[in-house]
C-alpha cells in the first residue's frame, strides 16, 4: 500500500499549517468474531467535544504519564510448532508465514520467541534433554551434552536440530532483532531425586556429582548452572543468541510431562548462588527472570521468600495467566519494583467462545497486564495443527497463534494472532507505556479500556478494547491537544488501534485465511479457565 496515497493516512503537504502535528496516521478495527480483521478504517475527523456523538466514551491518552518500557511480543517455538513449520509446509509456505509474522517493516512485527530447553508436552519427538543418561550415572563435565544429531532441518536430524534450530535460523534471517527467551521443563533425569523427566521431582540439592568439593564444578547445582551456559554456547554456534532465561517452567506443576518442582526460596538461591554467577562469568548480558509460573503461586509478598540480595540476580519476573489471580502480580512487583514483567505463557482453547477468547487476549493480556506493568508478552505455541497437535502428553484441545493444516501446510489465523499483531505492527520498538483511560477494573468487565504507547520520536499508538457484546462509540483525545476529539466505533469484543506518527507507517494487511475444517482432539480444560469463569 502506498503510504502517501493511502486515504487512511494524513500527510503534511499543504502550505497551510496542519492542526494535526502527526504527518502519518492510521486506524484499524478488529471484531472479536474476526469479521473485521485489522480492517483499515478512515481516520476519524477531529471535532470539538460539543460536536462528538452523544454518549461517546472519552478515551484520553496522556504522553506525560510515562510508565514501563515496551520490549515486544511473540510466541513459543516448541518442538510441535517448529515441526509443523519445518515439515508440514513447503519452503515457499514456510518463508511466506515467517516473513508475515516477523517482518518488522511489512509484516506483523513479532520480535520475541520463547523456546524450551529440552522437551515440553507439545513435542513431536519423544521427550529428551541434552544430556540423557540412566539414573545413577553422572556427567558433571557435560561431556555428553548435545542439542541433537544430524544437520539442522535435514532428514534424520534429532533433538533441537530437527525442527527448532532451523526454524529459529530462518526467523533470525528475516528479523535479526528477534529476542530468544529460553526455559527448561526439566533438568536431565539423572540430576533429579526421582530419576524421571516427568511428574515433577527436584534437583538433587546438596549432593555431589564430581570428584571434589568445588560447588560450581562438583555439585548438582553447579553442574546444572553450567548446563544452562552450555546451552547458550551451543545455540550460539548455530547463530542463535539467547537473550533471556528462566530457571523453570511452572515450578509448582508436577505434570505428567517433563516437569520439575522448585519453591520460591530454592529458585532464588539457585539463581543467586549458581546460575547468575555462572552467567556473569560467561554471558553477563543474558537476562534472568524469576518464577515462570501462574500468578496463583504469588500468594503473599515475594520479599518474604526472596532476599533483596537474591532479587538483584534477577532482571524481572515471568508469569503465566491461566488462573484468574492476576492481581497477585502485585505481590511481586511491589516487593521488587525494579523488576521487569514478562507474560511468558497463555493460550486459548480451540472451542473458546468469542467472548472468552477476547477477554483472555484483548482484555487481560493486551490491556490490564500492560496497564499494570507488563512490558513483554509471549504466548504459547506459535502454531498447532487443526487437531491441536502434535502433543505427547494428552494436554489436547489447545490452539496455536496460527493453525497449520498438517497435510497441506495451509494456514488460519486465530484471535491470538490479531492481539499480537496489534502490538507488533502498531507499537514501534523502544516505546514506553503511557497513561490512557479505562472504564474496566480488570480488562474484561465494565466498559471500554485502553493501553497507549509513546515512541522515541514522539509518535503515539493506542489500542482500545470493548469487553461487551455490543459496539461502543469512543471519542479519543491526546492530552495537551486541547478540546479536540476523534469519534470511532469499537466493535463487540473487539479492538480499535490508532497510530499517529512522524515516520511512514507499516500499513501491511492481513492475508486471507486458507479454507480447511478444524478437527479438535478431546479438550482437557483443567487450568484453562477464561477470565470470570
């Protein structure tokens, strides 16, 4: 789309003063039922308040009220998601999809991915880690460590080299600025007190695995810390830089897939005494995030479990939002206000209602959480197939950000995609969150809510969400612009985005979906409640 000829943008070409200081402007609408899919709508005419439609709800954007930095958004490249992208799609389909998702200039602008360190439930291959030995054997030197065998993306490759590494390499070719965040679901089984990857178990704290008493080289804690470092080193050999780590995915979940249990105190001590020192000696730039679990685990102020010294080893906290205990987040952020906040996981079910899916994605994720300190978001699987597969553990019925038909490589885009694209396409890198009006206490009840951003050059972006089943007219103003409003209708369970910019805009449009039926595998709803359910 030609920027200067786009009827939805305004350009400063007249010799008369333009009352609008932003030379480029664009608005889109997305309805919860996806009848509107980031549809470009005409830029609303600026009017005085007295001329606004009766009953229009005021949304005031305040660039002076500056909050946390906005880092970015994306989704998880699990073995399942990577397998579909690498092996179910043709090279042309794969290139088109990854370019659409990660191109920051002409695509959705995703700039983060979360990858597992080893296996998850959403695995196409059998469960693995990078140093698998029978229980009772030790490898404190990590001499048997391997990401997999074979050439990345070639027939016969195994482990991460089969699908995850080649997909990450292609993503980084399209957008070298993508941040890779990595999380383990379990250590190698020989490092655990159970000897099994699944059903929880703990690290063998206080035990020795080497011939000596050097904590970093001969203890299980030190060996596991070096396991993380070795992972970073090995991924770097394939051109994949690791930006951030968590110590454990869902440390309170003894699930029937790879899992491992940590208390808050154990995680804090391991991070401060072992992992952060190991990173500081080798990769001090790598960030470390605490928790990586649902907010229901934050039942009391976190500084009761974590000392200030230990907290200084972490750059922030990562949370999942499957449980409707979102306000527990304050037990962490008010204990350690210098921490960044990352939402590291959430998904929708394949049969979620329009209302439920919209509340999860638009209401909680891209409104309430960002308004209350979240600076980055990665959803769960970037892609699953029309059955909600691949999956090794029976945790079925979920959907990915996109759905890929497993036999044809065709693609459909889910509501998660549109939530992420609103952020990626309309919020420039380096923006900060700024104040804006909300009439919802939680993002999914009450009236309109919004989130807004200020770019380094002074450009403004905002997303307005309507958590009701009927359209609502908003009148939008920027503080300091006087009595000047723009009226717009926000669709039911949907969003309106606006971008007022000093630089040309990314006006790329969402491609049409392919037509294929969904065939969901049986749904397991435990842990997947929609807000308010």
